[in-house]
């Protein structure tokens, strides 16, 4: 056992010596001595050799090394001594650094009663001249030390009763009487630190033995989610337990060395606190999530309820529930901080602990404060999860609110009211409104039991990108209150009113139909809603702008202009007319942008602000460039025409004349309503709809002579570059779009969608319309979907990635069908936030275009991921039958201009890529120059 170091008791000058005569005249008179000094070793040297009251060590070789060194026999005459004081010698102070925390395995079991051995007050005086009395005194002290150490052993092994686990029960009363009351209080606090640490380790070990291990060995939680459940509920309890087992072992070792007067514990606690800070920070921030996961499982699983009931039968649990044990690490550090602050109050100013205690207290205090934001964030997350679990949506509609994204949060929530007007009276409805970081939810709460609460979504959630508000300064309105139950007749007759403070929220694309006047109970509450809405919208806008999936890149914002409503035609210095179409075209090593306006076709090299007019044709509406066939297709009022792509590029650079360009022109068809061109299988084809007197037909032509450099000369020699492919197909007159679906084409009309083979149009039109609602009479959800689709305008079909489902796109909704056209996903449907006029498919996403917004949604779930706003927005590259995966999308929208001429802005929507910073270990050769071995 290491050398034990204890404080000395200094008897101030002027204290009278004991009155008992000395047995020998040569023996020096005895003075009061350290009751707990080590008999085998001199623990320290006196600070002053000339002290008037020298310290005496009674050396008894036969006694154990850990026993008290001396005591006094009973005095014949009571003497009054001044108040003793405690100090440390220089050897003691230097020896503090010799104590190191040691690991020990603490076996905690039931406790038993303590020893009743006490030191009598009469033994505090020793006859200075009686040698036999000294030997008797030493024997008495030896027995006393043995009893004290035995009590300490029982305490550390958990064998004492709860009432006996106190410092004053393990220390003789005579020892306490000679100590200053502040030191007595300090020793009690240090003992309490060790005791609370022992109980804390016992509770953490109990969590593992009583809860975690049986949970693993039973079928309480299904095996496939058992590991995740234990991680979510108990998190890193094992890691914290390991830290505190080492800390407790070090505290016990110090206690065995210095009992009953401990010099210090701050060095041990400080050293260990630097190690377990990270584990505590992670646990404390996660605790609200752990509690919520436990309570959620407790509500849902009867097996889990029974398991906890069985765990509560263990006597060590002592009627405490699991939440109490889970919260122990959360409250441990504040409890330890409080004990250390109390210990500081009773520590002498010259004590070495006064140097380390403020440092340790400051570290713990700063750490506890630093975890508060994390706890608040976790509590917000718990409230958000509880809200998500309580949501009840309207039947049929598929709403992907992206609730399980890591960045999702509940920004604000609270009760609001709404007023409904009927034929007879005004009615008030109390709502629960939740403001998420991406949606505003209007909910109607329903308490189904004391623990289960459901929130019905009474109106479609409003995305934050579309959320607008007004009327926060409106005057209050009165709400008539109902009389309380049990009130008298007079109270029921008398009208009672309460002031309500209104404000309005509405959807940006549907202000008339989705406008909600909400009422707060006070002006302060209304102001809180205003601040929350404003802050949430600003944060959402910043996040969206910094994480755009499709970034708008302005190609030109000033060249193309059209006359404002009511302005004279051609007024102004520069007039091109409204932009109708655009396409990107390569010519040699150059890349050009072609734009069709009402006055003709303009082309410029990428990056150049000025365009050159190359074709003067009446009102062109569609442009397509086919580099593989060296063709440039233009649809205008006179028909569908083809030009040489090389000649178009040369004309854009001014290297050829208009006559040469016109010489390469070739007419494909007259009276064309629309066309689509692209590759179908191995063929490069053009599909166009042409009208006759009473019917509309769909034609398919194939481009011949692909790769022939003299292809434009074939046109000049009156040799056609286009060959009809099969017989035309009669289609509805209201057909407005044709899209490609693998090797089939999808024909969209106001009456529905049909599928045909482009290589054999007349014989392939045997398929039924899509979706297939043949079983709608036997399925109520399918019947509801059929009614919605019948009142919507179909736009096309896209294939879901990594799935056999197809997404049928309408102007205001979408639905999923299988490869046979039968609705899937319980005949559910998606609803767009705006009425789309066109769409484009890019990999996992679709972009829906409406006059004021561009919605970007995922194909697989329809989740809204981005909104781009503008004025008079339209897609202008609609001619491609099968756009390349890497191609961008061209749109035009209204710019800010003068009163006479309004600029049309040509914008390119470029798909972005996720930025990923590689780790140093992933960079080849990153550490080569540091490799000197």
C-alpha cells in the first residue's frame, strides 16, 4: 500500500499541557498528536523545528501500517484548548502528484450494518510519565483504526446500510471534534462525491445487466430492428460506464490511502473529465431522442410493456422506471458541479485545491452550457417526430413532405382559429398550425385517448416557396364565446366576446382558392407568427439558393424584345417579337444558340450578347437541330422545313449568303400543327401532326442519307432526304403532344393517352387508353382517380428509375401505373402546386412549367425539391423527341423593361452536381512528400 499522507493538527502557542505527571523526569512532555499518522513512516517534516508544541509520533512496530499512530489517555483535569487548525507540510503538498487514478472493478452488492467501535473522549489525554498507558493507548488506537478501515471496506464493497454511508458514521467522534467545522463539512462533501459516484456506476451497470442484456436475449423487439432500437434508446451508455468505472477506481484508491481525511479529489476528477467530455456531449444531445424512441415503443408494443414490468421486479431497480436511468448521465455532471462548488465554499484559502477547483468548476460549467443548444435541438426534433406520427392525410392523395430528411425541423407551432361562414351564422374552428422548415400545415387535433393524439390535415400543405402572408396589422375582431357547462341561466343568455387578431396566409399560385384567414388569441401571439414566418421563409430561400438542383443561367436578357400591350407594332428602336422557341446547335467546332421569335430566327455563338438574323420566316414556333443528319428543322406558319445545319452555322458567322441558305431548304409538310424529332431505336425519325379538312393525322418520316457530307447537295438536286415510314395514323383533333417511351410513342390529347409503334402507326393503334380503369367500378379509390384524370389534361408519361412503375403526368396531377397501364400505389395521386403547361424529364427528376413557376419534383415519389419563380415562364425547346441526358433545358420568361418594349430573357436550366470534398486518405500521393522512412 502506498504511503498515506494526512493533515496535521497544530496546537497554537499558549495551550496548557496535560496535567498528568510524567513517569520519567527525562521524558519530554507530550503534546496532542496527529491521530491518524502512519507509525512506520514519517509522513512529513514540521514546517518549523522551533515550534513551542513539538509533534510526537508514538512508534509501535507491531501495529499495522494503516492504523492511527497515537491517542491520549483520559485526563484527570479537563483543559480548554484553542481551536486547532489544519495545514500541510511541503512534503505532503509535493506528494499529491504521486497519486494516480487506478482501475478497479467494483463489485456492488447489498449493504450491511457498520461497526459500532468508537473512540471515547476520555482517551484524548495521556499521562506523560506512564509508559504502560502509552502501550494501552496504542492498542486502543489500533483497534479503532481496524474498525474504521473495515467500515471503509464495507462501504466500497456496498455492504453498508444506506443510513451508514455517511462520512461521520465512518469517522470517530473524537476526530471530528478536533477539526474545524469547515473541514468537517468539506470532508463530508468529498465523501459524498465518492458515494454519489459509486451509486452512479451502480445504476449504469444496472442498465446493462437488467435492461440491455435481457433485451438482446429475448424477443421483445423484432430482431431486424433490435440493434437500431438499442442504439437509439441506450446510445453510448457503455462508453460512459467505462469512463466512470475508471474514475471510481481512482477515487476508491485515494480514499483507501487517505481515509478518513482526504487531501484532494480534484486532480482525479479533472484528469477524467478531459476524457469523458465527448461521450457526455453526444449522449446529452441525443437524450431527448432516446426518450421519445422509448415512449413510442412503449405505446405501440405490449411485449415491450411486459418486458419493462418484469425488469421492475429486480430489487435493485427500487420502483424506478427506465426514463430515470436514462436521465442519470444528463443529471450527473450538474450534480457533480454542485458538489464541487459546495466543497470550494468550505476549503481554506491557502489550500492547494483553491488553485484547481475553479479550473475544474469552470470546465464543467462551460461544458454543461455548451450542451444546452444540443438538448434544445433534440427536444425540437422530438416534438417534430411526435407531430409527424400524429398526421392523418386525406385519402387518395400522395403527399411526400420529406419528413424524414435529417435537416427537417419544426420551426413554430401553436393554436389558431379560423372562421367559417354559413347561411345562418358564423362558426369558429380551432386549429393547430405547424410551421415546418419546408411546409405550413393546417391541422385539426383529435384526442383518441389519454396518450394518443391525431392531427388531421384539413387543407393541403403549403410549401414555404409558395407561402405568402398579409394583414398582420388588421384590427382585432370579436369572437362570441359559448357559456361554460354548469353556468346559470343568466350566464347562458348573456353574450361573451373575446378579441381575436387576424392575419392571412395564401398560396402564391392560387391566392383565390387557397387563401386562409387565421386568428391568434393575442397581438403578441400574432407577432410571434409573423416573425416565425418571415424567418422560416428567409432561411428556406437561402438553403434553396445554395443547393439548387437546376441552376438558371441567363443566356441573353436584353436582345429580344416585344411590344407591351397597347403599344404600336414595331415601336421602339429594336423589336424582335416574343420568343417562341430555341435550340442549341453545333456547327463544326462552334456552338450556337438559335432563337425563334415572331419576326424570324436569330443565331449567335454561345456567350455573345448580339444575335444575327438568319431566317426571315413568319412566326416560327419550333426549332430542332439534328447534327447526326446535318439538319436544322423549322416549323412556322407555312409548314415544316429543313435546312442544312452547316449552312445555318456559316450564315450565323456571316460566311454565306441568304440565297445559299435558302437553296438548302427542303419542305417536309404543309399545315403542320406540331412536330417532334429524334432517335427512335436505330432510326432518326420525325413525327408530325398535320390537319386535313375533317381529320388530323400523325405521320412518321425517316431521315435518309445519314452521315453523307453531300446531304445538302441532295436537297439542291431535288433528291428528298426524308422517306415516309408506314401509313399515317388518325388521331384526335385536340392532340397536343407526342413523347417517346422506350420504343413506343405516347400520344396525348385532351381525351386521354394512347400508345403506338412509330414504325407501324396504322397497325399499332390497338392499345387501349392509359391509364386502364377497367376495374374502377369495383374499386372506390380507382373510381376517384378516374374522375380526377377525366377532368385533367394529359401531358405525357415517364418511366420511374429503378422501378417498373410509370408516372402519368397531367396538368394538375400525376398517378402511377404498371407496364399494363393499371394504376398502382393504391390508386393514389400526386397534386402539383400549379397547373402545368409542359414538362421535361431529367433522370430522377421532372420539371413542370407553369406561367409563373417551375416545379422540380422527384419521379419516384413526386417530392417537391425546388421551385423557380418567374413571369410568363415557358419552355422553348419542346421539339426534341428524346433529349440527351446531359442536355440542358431552355426556357424564356418576362424581364424587367420599359413601358413600350418588354425584354424576353432566354435562360438555360443546368443540372448541378453535388460538391464532395475528398478526404486526404482518398487523394493519391497526398502524404508522399512527408514519407521520410
